[in-house]
C-alpha cells in the first residue's frame, strides 16, 4: 500500500482551537469594529492596548501555556492563529463601509458594556460577578447583532469595500502585540511542566478590560493605564510559576538526624 494513503494530517489540538476562539472574539463581538469606527486606531497606544488586552490577554496566555508538542509545534499553532486573526482584521477593515451601514450608531455602548461586564466577571469576585450579570453583559453581543439586523433592514446595507492605507500600521501593531504576549505564554508553558497560578493574570486582565470598556464608553483613560494591570499580572504569574517550579526541583533529604 502506498505510504501516502496512510498519511493523516495533524489534528488541531483543542488548546489551539480555544486560542483561536479567544483571540478572534474581538472580531465577532464588535470590539474591533468599535476600535475602527470610533477612531481609537489613530492612537498607537490604543492599538497596542487592543492587541495585548483583546487579541491576547489572560485567556490566550493560559491557552498558549497549555499547547502540546515541541516548541516548533507550539509556535506553529500560535503563528497560524494570529495569521488568521490578521487576515480577519484586514477583511473587516476593508468591509468597514458595509458594517458601518448596518451597525447601530451607538455600537460603542454595546461594546463598552460587554467589556465592562467581562472584566468584572473575569475578576472572580462574587460581588463583581453579580454586578456583571446585573448589567447584562452576556446579552450585549446578542442585542447588538439583533439591532444590526433591524438597522440593516430599515436603512439597507451599503455594498462597498474601502481600504484606508493608514489602518495597516495600527492593525499590524495590534495583531503583533497580541502575538507577542501569547508567545510569552507559549515559552512559559514549555519551560514549566506545572500549571501556574492564574489569579494574578486574571485580576490584571480584569482590570485592563474594565478600563478599556470605560475608554470605549468615552471616559478618558490613558492606554498606558489600560495596559499596566495586564503586564503586572503577567509578570506576577510568571514569577510565581518560576518559584513554584524551583521549589519542586529542590532535592529532598532522606538522611536521618544525628542523635
């Protein structure tokens, strides 16, 4: 029998599919479109924050840590995911006139509520999670989609594509920032066989998402302030993981004490 007939392409691990879902969520939930339509892309700091907090973040970092295989295989999965994210971001940027014609004018309100609620929920604090449920963040995306359909039927979609060359730099910066942070998670997962404490990273990501939600809603929040909690949470998680690995690698003495 021909060896080629027995060839089976490598299956995509569930961790890579989870990474693609998490990294691609901003393209689906309206966050990336709000980033374009509100003009946030004109500020490099906001593009950097979008990449670190939305295209990456705690979920992507942990998913990258859990990828199986060698470093080359893990890096291949991460690279493939962010190539797809980049292509999706470019496609949405090009179809911006179409989306602008069907999306409600207050799109940023839905996106801001979603980010606020997601940040509060990710904190893991019971009281904050109740607030997140109270503001209905989990339904914001569904309401946005329904409003877009109604708005599209009433106003009629604009079937036109347009590309602004000035968008290329901010979009590339955002995708590259997300790729870089997720790659750090890949390296940490390769170096450490034990799971890291995710709480500092989750707390940092929760604060960053909440601040970014406020920024989308029009509150003046600097991009450095949005990024700082996530970076600090990442550094604390990495430090704790290294300390944990070192403590488990210390030799255990079996000698009996002298009498």
